[in-house]
C-alpha cells in the first residue's frame, strides 16, 4: 500500500460496503406469513402480490417471478427466439450474466462497444454491427449501474433491421427514460432482486412482458414444463426457475421502499460529485434531459492526464505512485485498507478470456480479438478505456454522511 499521506485517518470500525441489503422489518412479516400458512415452495400469495406490484410499477401487463435475474434472462432469450447457431448483439461492458444465457442456447454473442454519455451500448457501433452482420435478429442490452441507455436510438435501429430487443434491467429497477420505466423498452425485459440490488429478495428475478402467451410460457418452462395432466407429463424441456414464496416475501417487504432507496442512492451520488470538486475525475454520466437513473452504484472516472501508471494481469494488478495522479488500483487498495469496499468497473466482455475471440464491434468496425485499447485503423475501444480508468465507489445506502465524507477524503488523498 502506498498510502503515506499526512492524514489522521483511521480504519472504519464497521465495514463500509459497496452495496449491501437494506432491510426494514416488513420482509420478516411476509416471510413469517409464508411460514405460518405453510406456503414454502414456489406457489403462494407473496409470489402473486410481487408479480402484481412489479407489473403495476414497471407499467407492463405481466411479470413472472423467477428464481434469479439470470433465469429470467435465460427464459427471455428463449422467448425472443434465439436458437443454436444464431449471432446476437450484446452489451460489452456488463456482468457476464447478461450474455451467458445467449451461450446457454448455443448462440454466439457479438459485443457492441460502449458510448461515453451513459456507459451503455453505443447506437453508432450497433448500426455498424448491422452493416457487418445484417442477418442478426436479436439484441441484448443492459442498463449499466442503474443508468438507462440511449433507448430511443437503439429501438429505432432494431426496428429498422427487424431485430428483437431483450432488455436487461437487472441493475436499473426504478430508473426511467423519458418518464418510462426501464425494463419496458425491449420486446421482453427483466429485473433482478439479487442481494446487492436496490430492492432485494436475497435472490430472485422477474420477467417482464405485455404478451400473455409469453408470460404463460415462462411460467410453464420455469416449473419443469409440466403439462396439464394428472401425472407428470412433459412434452418440452423445462427448468426449475420459479421463485420461492419465501423469497417473494422478502421482496414484498422491500418493494414499498423502492423510492426511498433511490433517493438515498441519489444523495450518495450527489455528495460524491460535490466532494470530488476540483479533482481530475468525473462521475458515471447520465443524460439529465432524458433519464432518471436509480443511482444503484456511484462510479468515478479518472481524467486521462491524471491517470497514474498501472498494469493489470488476469488476476493481479500493479501500479506506480505518482504525485498528482492516481489509478483505480491505488484507490481500491487504499479504500480496502481502511475497511471500505469498492470495485473495478465491469471488465468488458470482449476482454474476458472466455470471449476474446468473439466479434467486437466499435464505431470504426469489427475489432475481432483485439486486446489493446485502440482498434487497428484508428478506433478507440471505449469500454476498455472506462475499465482502465474507472472504479465503483462505496454506495451502500446505510453509509452515513460522515463515513462518506471520510471515503471522499481518502480518495482525494490518493491524488496528493
């Protein structure tokens, strides 16, 4: 650790988390209700209510409660018609769960570079991808860190090419684009209730659709595709993907607090933005004219001229301390030394060993297999650049203002 400033910093006595569950008590009420009524499996009032409340909140006709966000994405991919041998355009800077279901179905992800305005799929690169791969009929887009992408532009491109959109709104529940909830801009959408999300059930996900046949198909598939017969009759492949009524009880107790959690997360973002004034950094961006994120995670991007030297391998990183400069590795290691949790930006999918030979499209064309930040022919790999210079800050909505102020001072001291 290179943190040797003349600052009177002490370790946090209690860990300051990146984003941990925030419980309120109502969760236990509905879990206990499931226990008392002995509805401990994948049917029950909690599931029915959570589906009703989420559909009403999101503004879709049907919500199907499933075991995880990834399970929801898998069924969404199947419902969209992705088949073995297909190519699918996917967000590049995201968690692997966004595109793993594409691979489950035997299709090939083609990664689309990121744009700087929202850190989401770049519409210009997407249009270029259709020039290179005109037969592609499916797009999977994630709303990174709770910020909506440029949904109108992407929707227009998809419609022009006859492509379906699966919208991964796992991180963006409660965020809006032009007044409309994320999760509704695709032909099918999903949200997640994983333990670190803005609303949690410890696990859980939700498939979102306006098509009753899709909703019914998802419910059937998620319960092992059992046919309507007095015995266990199966005519197609099924999955054990239905949400537990106990997990649904946690979510049911959480849902009334969505707007409260968003307000807390936004306050954290704004305090960071103010606290870093004068530093050579910016916060993860969004378009104030079109979008209201849910501010799930607050992220920091170091200016190019203020980037210290760092080298990252597959599992380790090194850096050299330079006066007036810093890097994500230094800041994250320093925060950890004071018992605060940060995280690197999602490592883009085209940089992952498992996907390095998959096609990767930038504004300038196909960057197949590139591992450097600049594509041959002059194109900048935006996702890699953000990964190299960015990090996720402690964004837990139980973090006190005093604790956040200390986090800010620690980060500022890294640039001394």
